C-alpha cells in the first residue's frame, strides 16, 4: 500500500469505513516507511478537522481578520511624538499567525489590511517588503522607518510607485523625506518627521509631496531644525518639538513658522515644545497675523517669555482656547506671568486649582463667560515655589474676585520648604467651596490654611471676615486628630460668626475620628475613609487627554 495514495482531505474523510477496509486488506504488504507516512497524513487530517471545529474558526473571515489585526502591537516610539490617532503597528506577529493552520494562513494572505503595515526594519524571519506591497493591495499603507532601518531595509524611493496609497508615514531621516518632494501623497493623513542632526540652511526650504497632501490631518516635527514650506490647509493637529542641541542660528526663522501657521487655518490642536533659546524671533515685516479660528487646545513648553510674546502678537486665536504652559523655568516666572497677563487681558476666573510637589508647582484657572468655558494651566519647574508663595502673581494672570471654587493639593513638602497659602484667600471674596489637602511631615503645616481661615474670623478692626460666602469644605486629614480638631474649631468659629458651613467632607485614614463633633456646627457632614480629593469640573476640552503633553486636568 502506498501511503501517498491516501489524500487526507476530503476524498476519504467522508467515508472512513472504506478507508479502514482498505488498510485491513493491505496491512501485510505495507512497509514501516509507508506506515510512518500514513501516520503523518492522518495527523494532518485530524489537526485540520479539529481546527475547523474551533469556535474562533467559525467566525466570519472579516471578524477573524480584525482579531488578527489586534495581535499586531501599536508602534510607540520612545523618542518621538505621535498623535493618538496613529495606526502604526508592528508586523512581527504576522508570520506566526500564518503558521498556525491552513485556515489562518488563508485568512491572513487574503486580508489586505494585515499586510498594509510596513516597517523598514523587518527581522530575517519576516516576509520581504515586496510581498507586503503585493498582499496589501488595495488597502492604504502605514509606513514606519526608524533610524536603524535606513538605508538598507527599505527606502522611500522603493515606495514611490505606491505613494498614492500611503496613509500614515513615520520617517527618521531627512534624506528619505527629501526624496519624496515630488511624489504626491493624496491619501496621506498622518505624517511624523524626525532627525537628530543639523540640516544645511540651503536644504531647509523644502516643499514636501509636491504640496499635494489634501487629506493630511496630523503633522509631528520632532527634533529637526527646519519646517516644510507647504501650505497644509487640511491639518488639524500640529506638534513641533525642536532640539536643545541646535544653535539658535540653525533653527527655523520665525517667519517660517508664521507662514506655516497662516497656511493651516483649520488647526484645532497645537503643541510647541522649544528649548528656551532654540528659536530666534525676528521682525516678520508686513506679514499678516495667522488666524486660527478653529483652535481648541494650545500647549506651549519650554518657551522663553520673548517667544511667548511673539506668538501671542502674531497669532489670532479664539478667546475660548484652552492653554497649557509647561516647563516654565523658575527664573522666567515673573516675565512669563507678565506676558500672559497682557495676552489674556485679565480673564475672569470661576475655578482655581493649585498643585505643588517638591520640584514643581501648577496653577489652573477655569474661565466661564457668556457662551463659553475654558481653562488655562501653568506648570512651573519651581523648587522655591515662588508661584504659590506670591498671590499677586496669580492675580496678575486672571481676576480672582470671581473665583467660587478653590482646589489645593500640596504633596510631600518638608518643613524647610513651607508654603503659606493663607494670604491668597484675601484675594477670593466670592469663594464658596474649598477642597484642601496638604501632605506634610508637620501637622502645623498641613493645617496652616485652616488656621488662617479661623484666625481671620477673630480679627479686630471691623474688617469683613475672610471668604464670607464659604459654604462647602472638603479636607483630607489622613490619620491626624490634630488636623481634624482644627477643622472642628474652624466650623465652630464660623458658626459663632453667623456664617456657618453648609457642608463638610472629611477624608481620613484609620479610626477614632468622631464626625458628631463636627455635626454640631455644620448642616451636613460626610466622613470618607479615603484620601481622594474632590476634583474641579473642567470643560471637556480640558479633561480630554489627546496626547502626552496634554494630561487630563
């Protein structure tokens, strides 16, 4: 009996009795090699039958292909910024999927979207790039070219014939980008450019893709010292992160930046991260201001006060744009506040949140006006905490007289670096809610603000009490009975003064705190066995985390 005559599927699989009778009649004439070959055929047949009955293989091919797509991990470069809308994925798991069974291989080879993710640094075990291009047709392409893949594994010139299919492109090489100056990319939606070396000035005025990228939505320019000369009329998200290693005269001119912004009027999200002296603003002559009427979020990091002033003078943006100013150096605090005060024109705030850590401090202003609400967040690298020590700085940025809610979260300060926020309360006559947490080795520091509020009620001279409208108090006392006693004393003092608290929420740890003592002076008392502080209700534009430079507020 020749085992090669027994095709595992489907000839005899439907008539097993015929197959068994054939084996019985020829068993005496079958050699050992033929039996081993027959065993392999039977194992393959059984494996195929078992695979066909698995629940996952009963799914429609389209759903199974989508599941396979989830196996391919998203690409997240460590040293480059990519917007959250990126579709870049690693292809390393694709080869493994094709070797599980024949059905999975058929699904993989006939599902173009699985092969549309092309990396310039494939491993030896991965299929060749031309096979990706062939199997991915007609699906749009996402191309990832990290630095270590150039120029051996893949060149953009090899993709020139497929440029009309490229939907997302990540390039870590100026040479490769310059090679696509004359290749239109009508399907390109996401573009990320990165280079770690200085490009000669003569090569910096480049129009990419023959200025034919009508569907481009996101653009990230990371650690390169030039700006494309395109008019990106369709982009909505822009990130520019320039390297601190570049000298000022190597960087792009302010006129280049203004020209790009003027040609990108649909921008909704902007991130500019500049070293303090990386860019050198100069007179832009008679060039008109860039009008960004659709701008929703503006994140500015590491910018000097000179650059901030230039930006606000040359870019017209809506009054309700949400801002985050971060990486502000301590020595620039006062000048930065002065520039922002002129740009914001004393917006009236209704919310104020202050945060502090051993190496930084933050102030977040919530502005509500007729028809809109927005927020402004300022993060300062400030070990001396001038920002929190000086209430006049905060009052310069926004009018504090309308602040109704104040949230304070000071964490892990030592007794050598104290923060006294008591004077700030004198700038808040309309305050109605105070949420307060000050974690410190000393309970006197942790309760300093509460004691200031109580002492102001007993001040002589006929002055009005501090924060007369305060009705809601949320305090985290931890396991400190002394801080809790201070809360009770404050509530009693306000009740005696005729301005009692309406609600008190106390977060605590451990046992032994008696809420009844506080209930004698407050209408409603809530004792919570946790240390979470209530959070401000910021507008959606502020709380939506769109990228790593815009944390949730």
